[in-house]
């Protein structure tokens, strides 16, 4: 799935059972094709590509080159079951970037890193953000597509991560590196904890925090400093759960000695009736009143069906 725009194509590749594939192209200025990625997945408009690396010791390596996913087409990278994808040059970090839909509004990227030992390693990962230069993000640019990075169930991304307005980070895995975002961050795996082993900076964009119980809710656990500026923080109460006055949900956590700063936030509540009262203090949502859940559509449908069933009996009673 990496043909040019005049020749869209579809391709699928799977590396499994300990297989190792190494892309040797040097993407640096001294290489044969300066700036051209060593691995392309879903490059051209109309093209679609999927690469899956699955199983312990299965590897896709680009030691001196970039990896591009969904540049103008649709690209999917799955790293599963202990597989590993590496684009990390120790000699020249500028060679080793994973690009997720950074060049065109037509591009779409899906990256899944799932399972203990599954790892995506790069010097940096760009997701749904435009570029000021080949290895520098431009958060004000609209020249980008959309992308999702889902890290879950022990999966890990080892890279500095830059998420633009077209990008979403989600899951209950670990990001080992700094995260800078103007897009969406949705921790958990309905619900769960997203670990960021580094600093976390969110400017604009959205955090989505699902809450299913007093000890079952989404958490962003940051080992460094956390800074949020002008962020929409959407608390979504799910599975019919409603908090009691005094319940607390520590959704954004940093260790002692690190800073947590939230400037000019916008808060929203979903799943509860609108008279719910609350405060947010230092990454803690604190219920000040008892919440009342909003009935889910399925419940309303069942109630409606039940009422329809009662109607004939009521008419018969009135007629009697």
C-alpha cells in the first residue's frame, strides 16, 4: 500500500514466529533518498496498507530510517504478543521518526501496541500533526490527517510522542518518553491507567475520563511534570454508575516533587443528570452531591416496550 497517487494499491504483511525484517534504507541527508522513509505503510492517496508484527522475537527494524504510516492513504501498524518495531538510530536521532498522517488531510493512521513485551521504539513519534520540517512538528498546521495510537495490556511505546489536533492517544499501556499533545487523550481500556514515564503537556484538545466506580476509573499516571492549558476534560460516567457526595477520583497523578498545573480548564459531565455538583482539585474530581445516572437508550427502550404492554390492559380496565 505505498504506490504513488496515480497507482493506489493495497498490501498486507505479517511478521511472526520470531521472524526478523530489517529495512536498510538510510533516511538521512547522506542517504540515497534523503528524507524518504525506510518503511511506508499506506503511502499514496487511495492506498491501504497493514503491517502486523506478532509474537515473541518477531521484529521489524529500521535502524537508519523513518517509518511512515498513512501518509496520504490508510496505514495500520499492529505490534502484538511480544513483537517489536524499532526505528531508533543511536548515531543520528533525526533519522528515526515514526510519522502518522503528517502530510495530507487524506491520511489515516492506526497503531496498536498490544500485549506484554510488545514495543514500538523510535526517537520520536508524530501523530496527526503537521510538520515545520521533516523532524519538527508544527501544531498550528492543518496539513495533516487523523491518527490513533492505542497502547494496551502491557504494550509500550519508547519515544517522545507529539500528538496534533488530528491525533488520539488511548489505552492502558505505557509511553516511555515525553508526551506533547494538542489532540485527544483517552486513558484506559474501559477504564484503566495510561502510564507516561516522562512529562505530559496538553494544550487545548481533550481528555476523556471514564468512571465506572469509586475504584474503577481512568487514570493518567505521569512520572514527570504535568501541564494542562485550556483543555476540555470530559468526565464520562458509564455502566449506570453514579457517585455519592464525597467520592473522589484522582484521574491525573504525579509523584511527590513533580508539578501538576491545570490552567483555564473546561469541564464537562456525561452520564449523569445535570444537577450534579462537583469540584476538581489537583487532578481530583470530588463529588459535592449525589449523582443520578442518565438512563441508557436500551433502558429507555425497554421501559417504552413495557409501557406499551400495559396500554391494552389499562384500556380494558377503563372499558370495564
